[in-house]
C-alpha cells in the first residue's frame, strides 16, 4: 500500500469519494468527519438524491461539496451524477462510499491500492475472506436471493464474485468515463448489472476483502416484498443481456484469429 | 347492425375527430400523433358509413364472424401503439434523468481548490 499516490504533483487530490445520500442527515456528519480524519488527502462529493431533510446542509457544514438532484433518481442516478462530476473536474479515480456509515474509511486505501495495481473496478467484498469478515449477516432470504444473482453473474461473466451487491467500490479513469456515459439506474442495477457491464466491456474487475458495519442511521433502501421483485427484475435484465455477451465473445474470438 | 347504431358510431367518430383537430390547433398534440388518431378515426368513420364494407373485408380474409375482423385489427393496432408508448416513455425517462444529473453537476459546489496534502515541490496555487 506504500505506492498508493493519493495526490497529483501539485498536491491536489486525484481521487473523489462519492457519497450518494438520501435523507442521511443523521449519519452524514459522522461519516464525513471520519472520512476527513482517515482519508484527509481525498476530495469528497455528497450527491443529495432528492432528500427532504437537511442532508445537503449537513454536508456543507462539513465543508464538503454537494450536488443536489432536483428529484430522487435512486442510487444509480446519484452515482452517475458523481461520475459525471468526477469526469468534469478531471479526477483520476473515484470511490463509491455509503453515507449511512456502514463502510469503514480506513479500508479505502486498500481499494485504491488495487486500482494502482491495474484494476478498473475494485469491489470491497464482505465475503471475500470468510475467516475474517464473516460477521456481516444479511439474513437467510436475502442471502439466498443474492446467491441466485451471484450464480447468474458467474454464468454470464465466467467469473466468481463473492459480493456482487457491495456498494463499496473504486473506479479507474477509463471506467469513470464509461459509467459517466451510461449507468444502470434501477435497484440492484447499480451493483450487479454495473459489475456485469464492466466485465463485458473488458474492464479488469477485482475484489478486495473488507468488513462492514451495521448501519449507523437511516433506513434500508428497500423492504422485503419489493426486494423480491427487484431481484427478479435484475435476473431478467441480466439474462436478457446474455445474447449480447455471446455475440461479443464471438467477435473477440474472430479478432484473435 | 341497425342504421341507428351506425349513425351513432359515425357521430361519435366525428366528434372524436373534431376533438383531435381541436387539440392539434391548441398545440396540445404533436401532428405525428394527430395523424395516427385521425387515420384511425377515418377508418372507423368509413366502416360506419358503409355497413357492408366490414363483411366484405371479412369474407375476403376468410373470417366468418365480421366483428372479429374489427376486434382483431383494433387489438393489434392498440397493442403496437402501447409498445411504442413504452419505448417512448423509456426514452423520455432516460433523457429526464440525464438532464437532472447534468443540472446537479452544473449547480454543484466546485471541488476544494487547495492541495489536500502539501507535498515537497508542490506549487501553491493562488486563487
């Protein structure tokens, strides 16, 4: 991790930490203070995804720039806003970080180190190292649904990922350009489908083990019944991409010969 | 069908056509949709005016029950229109999202214009 270079030659941050936030007034101040303490060399952007509480004011009180969406777009739209901001202001890399306090800022350097080793998409995985980070319990139903999606991703990408739904990620400059142009915006699209899109476009995707905490405040983005619908929708969406992938694979094979 | 029923349908169709023309005149309906609904209205008016027309078309198509021809055509057309509207809604949704995102980026606070860590040899930038 010694060769992680967080700033450019002028001492300016190369990296933008993007926090999509929906009504996270209660947790945000603590998260921003923690980020400033553990990662003082990184710039931060809070994307206020149509909050009705004082989320934007809480961020500004910490001296953090805020991009306020005129209405709620969901995590995908908020993230894409962050990517567009990062590209517009010339950042080399970006981190996706939860505004509700479940991610640990001290693990950001581990993600950045993987970027510096050549990865385009780094996923902070709760399950990559079972012997250390297994404390995070998602419940049986949700765990099962995540397993089905994981299997679909394995079939479609030809790779095994231990945590396809993690929202603790790091992005390289080429991937930022790619995602700034188009990013899945439905629930689960921002995690699983985005991961698969990166794989299909030929970006290098790696996982890094992280530990996550129980939410500091705020409510989970979706409840159980809607969750079932969204897992089904994501599955259909993933499977409908399958023919495209086959075509790309054939094209790649043709290019090689 | 009785002559009265035909006159009733004809009247209803003509009122609908006038309503569509009025929407176009008020700039409430783009002309491409006006064309669509006016053509549909014209076909219905034609069928109402010439009662034997539907029967002849049906026998030409080999459909024994004449109203079946009408319903087949109507359902097929409405299905295509709904699919088209789904597509157009999705496109509008994507564009609205993009505009919202661009608006948020344009209105966002600029990044802090200061070195995050003073590195040796880094030039301080005067505002």
